[in-house]
C-alpha cells in the first residue's frame, strides 16, 4: 500500500522511533577507527560482561559474575540459546498467553512442547500462580516470564513474582525471565524475579539487551545471566553458531551501559505521554476498551465490540482496518489471545493522533456508537 503511494499509519513496529544516543554512535565509530573489528571471546568482551555484572548489582540487587553472563546477537538469540541449552525432546515450557510470537516457536525448535496458560483481561493479563500449578508436570523444564510484557505492557510486582517463584521451586523448573523492556516503566518499579531469594536466583536465566532501552534494535546485542552450567552450555552452543556478537556493537553497548543515562529517561518520559494519550483515545472509540499498560510501548485494546458486519475475529478486524482505514495493527490471535489487537505507540504523536482519528471514523462506518 505504501509502495502504491497510500498513506498508512503503522502501529505494528516493535522498536523505538528514537535515534541511538549520540555517545553510543561515537563509541562505535571510535572502535572502527581503532581497528576493533576482529573476533572477540565467544561470551563477549570482558569489559562488557563486567559492565553488565555491575548493572545487575546496582539496578537489580543481583550478584552475577562475568562468567555467569553471555553476550549474544540480540535478546532473541539469547532466548534461543537458553531454550536449546535447557530443553530436551519431550520437555515442556509454560508460556503465559498473550505471548511474544517467538517464544513458542523457539521452544518447538528445541524439540520441547509449549504449554500455554491463558491469562485473563479481568486479572490484568497477569499470570496467576494457581494457573501455573494446574499446568505444571514432571515434564516442566521452564516457566517463561516477560515483564514488562509484550504485547500487554503488564508489569509484575514483587508479591506476584514471589508466588510464581514458589511454583517454580515446587516443580523444580527454571524461570526464563525476559526483561528487555525493564527501563520503559511508568510509575511502577521493575522487579527481577531472580532478586527474590537464593533459590529462585539459582534457577533463573535473565534475558535482556540493548534494543529497547537504548534504541539499538539494529545493533543486535543481547545478553543472558544465569547459573554457570547453563551459561557454559549456551556459550558452547553459540561458539558453533555465531561465535561472538558483533565486536563494534559490543563497544557501543559498553558505552550505552556506562555512559550517561539521560536519553533513557527522556525516551521513557515521552513514551509515558504517548501511552496516556493513546489509551485515552482508544477508550473513547465505540466498540473498544483499553487497560492502561504499565510498561513497554504497546497498548492491547479489546476490540471485540467491533466484531460486526462480517468481522468475526481480530484478524478480520486488522485486515478491514488496514484496507478501509489505512491503519496497521497486529491481531491478538498472533499472540495467542483473541478479541484484542496490539498497537505500538513507538511512533510520533502526530501519527498517533491520525491513527486514532482513522480508527474512530472506521468504528463510525461500522455503525458503532458511544
């Protein structure tokens, strides 16, 4: 549609629309000038792993030595390494729905079985410990946790995480905790489940990276921290797949972690403004209701009230909205939850205003009224 010259408001993109901070770009340029373009240690340059270790201690209250940390080609690569290292054929991994689309596919690639736990809108899409207990079995190898969450923006508090940690201990399962959006929170404080005690710390693999907090999606730098034997296995696997992550990008991320953090605060503040505006706007459109996300940069409105005139599900809704209103969203069915769509507000306020106006006009053409 765009190639044909049509104006499309794109609410599908899962990356910040901000530039990578200037100090990070300068560090990359300096690395190139210095000739830092050769292989590095598979697990990452020592100074970067030490910086990640300091970040975990200072921000999360967690002690992980550099030998318990591996730097990979993005958070997605870190997750893949973790599933491959942990899972054998026949193992099960509990995944809350809605979920990021990559989780179940990576579990399947490891020969394991994704076991979905459907969270509920009335519970704020939070994973409840009792629901995990119902799905857990002797085959359960890991529980996947994503906070702040994609696609819902949900953040888990300490009390909720303690209950999930107790369930993990009870079924002797690992927790793979995807915390890539940890700095994009609005009012609530991010809590890492690994910080809740020695037992859960020993069974948690934290996944994080450069992409979201520092607007470095294309640099492809992520990392994992976890038990030494798991990290060693992930490193062995990575050595035969990609070897090290990009050397120049490692230097850039080192500067991102150790340099000034003003750009992170500015970006989070701007996302909060956009969140407030888009949630208010969505709740004003007939047929839609949208809870307030606590983090990340996604809204996950319920659009089932718009299922009229041949619209039977979220895919139908997304296709009609795109073709008739020129607004692109992701159907909730892609995330394992019907009746909703994911809307990224990682775009300008002007685009958000235009997209909301088009969505309101679309709802009007469907005959929906406030």
